[in-house]
């Protein structure tokens, strides 16, 4: 399931951007479901949040 991470400082339009993205995806029709999940980024390690490349297995291990 694809996801989007939106980061930025106070007052930079993050909420406006996510609302616009949700409205656009919802209006596209079809079986496209939009689900918003907000997480506290401090509760995850960097590798857990963004994913990492495992050289031992030679593959990408996805994050949240």
C-alpha cells in the first residue's frame, strides 16, 4: 500500500496540502480509498519510519 510522508515547519501549508491531496484522490472515482493515519514520528526509529536497504539480503525493507 503506497503512502505519503508530509514534513515541514509551522505555517507551511501541510494541512492544506494533505486536504487537497485527499480531495483529489477521492474525486478520481473508482475503487481508490483514501485513509489518513497520523503517527508520532518520535515513536519510531529512522529505519522503522523510512525503511532501509539490507545488504545481507540485497533488498529494500520498507518502513511505516
